[in-house]
């Protein structure tokens, strides 16, 4: 009889003690970690792929921010109080009450057992560095919208790159006191991305020079003359990639990449006419300038109607004598000039990257130049003639690389996660536009321009250089009733073993020598300095 009672008492004890034990476990959550889902993660940072310069220096993800993860202890609040804004501090106290870690960006640096510190990368800086090349992403969906971010969007988002903070939890998903915690990389430091021809140091030199001389609207291109690789391509105004909304209604159109947009070129086109004349063995042609010349019913004048007197090709090129180039164009003929322009890239577009094709500009057809007046107009770069700063840079490069025309190049390779590279198949073109003899004569003319004429003040003191100014009429009238002019300076600088073609452009300028010459000089001298370091 006793045995059934013993079994009964045992069952009663189990039914009573089990709920008590369960209640104990619920309210004493630190005794055992949860068996399942015992690790939680906070995403500290998430990155797209890298965009590198030619030396594999990152152009994005460069800005590093100190990031703190505080354990839910009162001593964390005591330490961080002076580093946080009022609302952030309240959030920290709330996290402590909820027994959850708290993450924030602040200047605290001393790591200990209750505060963990790391550096996380921000995609862009706020200064708009190289923004027209890099482009930007839509922050809401991480999609590339513009520039290289758009061209290589699939590649740049193909790999999930995260920096996580992982920690042990209790059965109630609270942070487990004394449990393991720390930062964990999941492909965060992958090298996957795309490598450009841009040189970050040269890009910064170009942008700084434009800012120094207050180029509100304009562009600058620096090419490696020997291979056509774009070392710098700057456009002003810039925009903040972290807050593009600020620029959406800007009347100066900051999203417009002026380096690949077509404009009236003016006297930089005299380079083309001179090259055509040299090819036609007319480099010894001479004429007399009285300051103006009448062709048909139209009178064409030199700048300020200055009479240059007896001029040859060298003097006319240096002083930008319009009447000389009109007579020279009439002598060598329309077809030679248009052929030279075509050989030097006018009217042609070229591939830079998927979805990035610069304006091809405008080169008049033979049918559009049927009178001496029309030919006179184009002889000094006026009329229905447009080109981009990038086109002008490629054009002028032919004078310093033996007469070869090389279309510009922007992308070198894609980069794998381990840093190995896959070269991009060449889609540009390279061909002989002029003979070496003709190119050498043209180079001498450009160098001479720094000894006399409109380029003298732009001569760099520490390197060999040559160039040409331009002040292009646009036919546009401003609110004051005055014609808007575009200023140009195109040339090259030899710095040690390197030769760079540099083109500076400014919208609504005064003159090429005044607006763009100082920028060219600054860039040339800085290039010479860094090549000597």
C-alpha cells in the first residue's frame, strides 16, 4: 500500500517544483546562455566595392570615423557622457536599461572591457573630390546613379562587405554579461573594385589650382601624353556626394561634367590650322596684319583690333593673330583643315566606360563651309565648331608624342577580392595623325609661345612647357547685353620622364591668359615638384 503513495507524492512534487524552476530561469537570465540564437550582430558598416586611382590608392571609402560600441553598463554612460550630444546620451541610457549594446560615432579612443572602438569607412568625403568621375549612389537602395558608381554598379555591389559587432545573448536576447563580444569582418577588407587611370595626387593638384584661381564654372583635364591615360579630370562647381539634394536646384549645374561637354573653342583651334599648314609645307607663309581684314561683306579683327604688322607662323601663333590665320586658311584650303581636325579627334566621341561617352562636339562638314567667310570664321575657331576640354587635350597631345593621336582612357582594370587584376580590353584608338617632323615643328611653336605673345605670364619656372590661349565667342548674351566668352588654355608640361597635356577651361571668362593661364602654370609647377620628390 505504501508504494502507490510514494509514487503519488513524487508526482505531486514534480508538478509543483517544475513551474518554480522555470520561473527562476526566466527571472535569472544570466545563469545560462540561450541554447539557440545565442549570438546577435550589429551592422557597424557596410561597403560597396573600391574605386582606385592608377596607383591603387582608394578614391572612395577613404574617410575613417571612430565608432564606439558601449556595453550596457552604468560606467559606460559615465565615461561617454562628455563625448555625446544630449539626445545620443539619452539613447545610451535607454540601451543600458534594455541591456543592449549602444553604437555611435564619437571621438572617444580608449578601448577597455566595457567600451569597444573601431574605425569604419565612409564612402565619400564632403568636399566633392573627383565627384564627376566617381559619381554617387542612391543612399536608399545603394544603387549607382552617376559616374563610375553607375558604370560599374553590378561589380561594386556584387560582394557583401560588412563590419559587424557580435555578442552573446541571454534567453531573452539581452546582452550576456561577461559573454564574448567583438568586431567581426565579413569581407569588409576585400579589395574588389575597379582601377582608374586617375592619379589622386594630380587630381588634387588640378582641383586645388582651379579653386585657388576661383574658377566657378569650368573644367581641367590632365593627360599622360604618351598613352592617353587621364590623370585628372575636374569639373567645377563640384557637388557633395553625401547630400546631392543640396545641389539639385543650383543654377550653376554642378552635376554637369564640363570636362566632357562641348563648347566653342576659339583660338586653340589655330593649333589645327598650323598643323595643317606644316603638313602642306606652308610653315614659311608670311603676311601683314593691320588689325583687321575684310572678307566679302564681313570684317574680321584681331583682339582689340591690334595691328601685328609683318608676321610669320611663329609670331602669329604666339600673338594669336586672326588675320594671319584667315589668310593661311584661304591658302591651304578648307579640305586640309577639316582633315587635320578630324585626324585630331574633332567631331568624334570615344568610349571611357560603360555608359560614359563624352560629347563628340561639332566639326562642320565641307557642305557647311562653302564661302571664304565661313572658312575665315573657322580658321580661328569660330563658327559651327564645338569641342570638349578632353578632346582638346587629346588633340594637343599629338604634338608631344610624335604625331600620334591617342583617344583618352579612364579605366585600367577590374580588381578581384585578393587584389589580382583583370585588364580592361582596349576600346579606344591610336593612329598616326601627322609625321614626327610635323609634330616636332608644332611642339616648337607651342614652346615659343612662352617666350613671346599671350602665354608669357603662364610660363612655369621649373619645367619645359608649351601652350596656347583662347578667348572664344559664344554668341550668347548675358543680362547686361554683353557677349559671354569662354576662356581656354591648352598645352603641355615636361616633368622629368613624364609629359602631361593640360587643358584648362572657364565658362563666362575674360580671356584665356587671364583666367586659365595661372591655373595651367600652377598645375605645371606642382607636377614638376612632385616628380622631383
